[in-house]
C-alpha cells in the first residue's frame, strides 16, 4: 500500500469523496467534509451513529485512502492504560536484572517497553491511522486518559517522561452512543453524525459492496430495508445486513426460489432478533412485494 | 487579546453565531470557535452550505439538539424568523399523538379522578414544583449500597481470595531487584447495577408525579448509574436535569423538559419507542427497572404486553410500582395488568414515598415473583 501525503489527498471535500468512492466507500457531503477537515486541521475525527451505518468502515477507508496501516483499539468496559498506551515487559526486565549481576542496568530502556496502539501511533504517526472503536463502551476514566493524547498527541510515561508525536497522527473515534461522551472529548474532535443513507444511496452501496447483485435487486433491498427500519425494532438492520440480504437472496434465487420467496427465506441475515422477526413477519410479504414492484 | 483590540471584520459573523449558541446553552469552547473559522477558510467558503458543514463538524452539536442547531443557523445566517425552540429535543424518541386534536382536548372533563383520567389524548402542559422540605437524604445515602450488584470486568487489588496479579507482582519483583516479595492478588470488582426509573406523568398519576420526581432526583444523586425517563404521550429523558445537585433547580429544569404533564397515556407505544432506541434500551440491559405507573392503558394492550416482555428480557429485575396497590382491596384485575403480571418480578405499592423508597432499597434482596404473590392474594 503506497503511502500518500495527507494534504495532497485532501485538497477538497469533493476530492476526498471521489477518492473514497474509488475505494468502494460512498461518503455523503457531510462525512467527506468532516474527513477533509480532520485531516487538514490535524484534529481527531469523532463519528457517531447507530450500529451498522459504516463508522468502522469509514476509518478503514480513510486508512486505505492515505495508504497507511490501520491500528485498531477496540474499547470495552475495564480497558486501561496498560491495554491502550504501554506496558513494561516485566519478564524481560527480570531476566535482564539476573544477567546483569553487579553491573548497572536501565530496566526502563526502550527494549523493555511494549508499545500498545496509542504509543505505536505516536512513534510512527505518518505510517498509521488510529481507530479508537466504540469509545462509548469504555469507562469515564479511560475517556479522561485519552484527553491528553487527543489534544496534544502526547503521552506521559512516569519512568520515561513525555513522548510527543513529531507530526499529528490521523485518529478516528467511533461511538454507538450507548452513553453520552464527555464535552471535553467532543470539543477536541471534528464531529460527524452518520445517519442511515436514503434508499438511492443505499442501493448504490449495495451495488458496490455485494458480489453479484442485479441493480433491480439492490434497489428492492434498499427500499424494503428503509421500510423495515421505520418500524420500532429492537435491532434495526445496518448497511452490512442489507448487503448480506441482497447477496443471500440472489444466491437463493439462482438456486431456484422465485423472487419474493427468496427475500423472505433470506430474512435471517437481515434481522437477527427473534422478537423483531416475529414483529415484522406479518408485514414482510407486503413490504417485499412493494419494494419489488 | 487585549481589551479594545478588535478582530478582523470577517470573523464577526462566526463569533456572533458561537455567542448565540452559547446563549442557548450549547457548550461551545473557544478552541471550537477557532476551529470553526479555520474550517470555513479551508472550505472556501464557496456557499452557505460550506459554512453549515463547518459549523456542524467543529461546533459538534449533539444529535439530540441537531434540529435546534439547524434552526439557529437558519435564523442567524439566513435571517429566517426565529423558530420555536424546544428544550432538550430528542427527535428519536418523541412520540406525537396524531389522534388527539385541540378540539378533543377541550372536551376532556376534568372532574374525572384517578384511573378514569387515563386517556390516549395528548395534552401538553407545564408544571411547577413548590419547595418543600421532606427528607430523602437517608434514601440517597443508602441507595448505592442497597442496589443489586454484579461482578464487573474491572479488577481491584485484594489481600485475599483473588487471582495472582502477575503484572503488578512482576513489577514489584523488578523494583525490588529480583527479590520475591509476597504475591499480589486481584479480584473482579463488585459494582452496583444500573437503576432505571420510568415515571408515568399522565393525568391519572397527577397526585403522585411530584413525589416520584423527588425520589428520582434522590436516586440520580445517590446511585452511581441511574437513568430517569418520563412517559405519558411522549417519552422524555430527564436524567441530565436531575444531575443538578440542588433539588428545586433540578426539578424546575425537569419540569421544563417534560411537556406532556397530566395528559393522556400511551404506555405501550412509549415503552416500545424507548426500546427501539439502542442508546436507551442499553440502559435497561442488566438494570433494576422500576416503572412508576398505574398501568391503566386505554384500548388494546397488545403493544404494552410486547414492551413489558422485551423489557423483562433485558432487565435484571422488572418492577411495577402502582399507587393503586396502596388500597388493601387492590387486585391486578385489569386486562393490561393481568397480561403483564407473568413478566413482572414485583408489583408493589407506589402510593407513598416511604413505601416506594423502602421498596427500592430492598431491590437487592430476592423476593417471590409478582405472579406468585398476587395469585395468592386474588
């Protein structure tokens, strides 16, 4: 993957959108503008939205756009500095102490430092894009820990002092909004809320992402998914599920199931909640017929 | 910048917009205003849309207030008429009753009492909470330790009954130059479960909503993780208002946020709306969920039944506190109560602050299912 200069890629939001489209990621004006601004202002990009709207995919697409490796930090309850920043390799330190005997040894040398994602990115900001995924799952303490990193792109290691990035790295944070993020975090970032795409755009995404799906099928899936999302479901289907549904229905149709039936039989890849399935079942036939019509 | 030194004229509109937002309680930091102006410069700007996109990306309005933000933008930059701005608007969850019209509202007879006031009509009104001095301090202090607990993924240091904390033990060994001190242990922390209060503010609950809000304020202040919603014809999250320490201020702010006081009730649809927003239904997962309502649903109760079933699957313990149970002759005889009884863990008396606070403080203690208790009674 050849690395490219961030500023030459991000000349305008339209250029960003066009390059992302070439990488099979369709970004609307708002998202393209947010990515453009994050790169040019040198600020982290915070993407919020319902599960399945393509937040993580956006981060992958940006890494590909810049020709950089994506370093992913998946957040969870209990994540702390040792998982995100750095840790000392105690076993190696112990061995070194034993071997050193009477000699003096610096056990806080670089060779004993295990760099976790944030430190990796600080050390090589121009080769990596950092994805802090699902920040809303982490605890408030971890969010506070990130603040130093996000505002000054530096971290402090008590035994070593402060490590600062020579250039500003590209950082993308995602959140499903299962809890409110601190204002301090939001204001350090360029922000964008990703909503579900409209039917026309979703059909384009399905055409791009699915393997061998006819245009009419993609449109029907997009229309039907819009209808299904409008209902009060526990887990509204995301874009990835819509793509899978189009793929699965196409396979079934090629295997001999006529169209409406192929959609109905493949519903399990779209809706993955038993209660939602039973809630939507009585209307599914009509929704599919209308979408196909 | 020194006083009197003026900024370049082109920056004035952007500073003015930030000031306008601050006046309407948007938290806009100075660095965000700087970023906003930088973003506008970077984007050209070639059109008003560029300025709008720059504002959205850098001033970062929360999705709940996006509509309000857009309205301010239009009124400031396009000179549109000042829009009607609502308090904390959550468009995802607002349920509007398309069946109730103003004409019908006028016809509601106010002499009805208790459950008879339950109607499917939406009637918007506001409420003032007068100062009073009843003490919920003891409830607040006891709450954190009284809630049911679960084992967290986080670990804490312990002296006994834990697993070996290899990381810290090794670091101790390293700092002691290879000597082997006493091994250090860690154990998974025990943390209180979330408390979720869903308060019915419909007309039939009018006598009790003031008390319930006071209790909710004490709960938000006392418990680490408590969430409070009100429902009538709409669903409103009031947790952020109740985080204000001063109770009178908190209740006044909550009262301003809720605009369906003493109106109709649409319990089923509002609870379903609550469950269909992933951010909200996440509050219910593994939580002690207490619904404060008389559960008097007009018409078909199928939606209420579905909602209660879904809530019970997510919740650690699902309880309904109804003021009707304060009457010794009370039996869960209505169709709605009969339908929800099998999924309820508790059906208790919610007629007084004392009984309700005692019940919430007893949530950690096991009790027979509501169904078993009320079958014995009836």
